[in-house]
C-alpha cells in the first residue's frame, strides 16, 4: 500500500472515529424521537473540515428499520403454522405488539413485551430464520422510513 493511500485511509478512519464519537453519544438520546441531533452533527461537520470523507451506516442511522421489523413480527404471528408449540406466546405477541415496542434487536423487542428470558429464547429459536429471510430481502425494505433530517444532513455533508 502506498504512503498516499495509507494517509488517506488514516484520514478516513480518523473522520469515522470523530463522527462516530460525536454522533453516537447524542444520537442514542435522540433516537427515540427519530430525529437527528442537529448540534452534534454540526460539530461533526465542523471537526471534519473540507475535503474529508464521511461514512454512514444506513439502517437506523439514515433510515429506520423499525417498521420493517414490526411488519415481520406481525407476519410471523399471523400465520399460526409458525407457532407450533408456542401458540400462547404468539397470541401474546400478536395482541400486544405495538410499533413502539419494536427494536433492531429481536430479544429487546420481546423483552419490551414482557416476555421472560425462557420465552424469548424459545421464540427467537423459531423466529430467527423467518426474520432473517425477510429482513435481508429487497421486498421488505419498502417498509423502512427515512429518519427526519437524514436526507438534508447527507446532502449538506
């Protein structure tokens, strides 16, 4: 690797660390509102300076996957053939899951619904394959929504 590429890579990694540290510390607090923390993002821009490269993780940084996950949960529990041996658990999820319960981490979504560790493990063992096949398919991406302010911020960068 040439010295120029090493220097560029070092610049990129430094910028990534600056953006990540400035951004993540405040984004966690703002995530519930699904809005960009404007002050901290401006600080990241100011720290970067002209000609720097920004790297963005897409899901749950620029767009929210919450709706996609919610729809996948709903589809799973709606088909009772998925729920063999855990029909009561599926009924509980079907009756109680709300959009606000849904998280990226499957276990946290189920914990938000009041399930025990045993129930979570039992459900995830069956649900994981169903979820993966859908979450990582193009068909289900249509349920994602852009996080307010993301487009304007990326255009500004």
